C-alpha cells in the first residue's frame, strides 16, 4: 500500500481506537503472520474485552473494532504509542 509518510509498504490492520490513541493496550494474535494471512494486525484493550466476551471475531466484535488498513510503518508507530509499560 502507498503511505504518504512511509512510501510503499505492506498493509497491516488495526482497530479504529488505536489510530489516534495512546496507552490503550496493544493486542496481536498469538500466531505470527503466515502464508494464508501474511499481515500483522492489532487491537486495543476495549476491543479485546469484546473479543473475549464473544469468544471470536464475529459481527459484534468486528463492528466494535471497525478494522482499518494502515502501512507497516504507521503500525510500528501506533504500537509504540499504545503498548502499556
């Protein structure tokens, strides 16, 4: 994907809350990206709570998360802002 800040980079996917958030928590799948899904993805604590309640990604959890695509450069910056230390 083409990013105005990072140029041509691989796409990644995050919940809408992480885009402008800080200290919201940063959750990623337990398994690393693979051939079937070679993209990184992440969601915040609030989305993780809904995910746990639902037991899986479904209409409710996905609607709450409102997943969006960003480049891997932006992903790393957002990760740094949202990981709780």
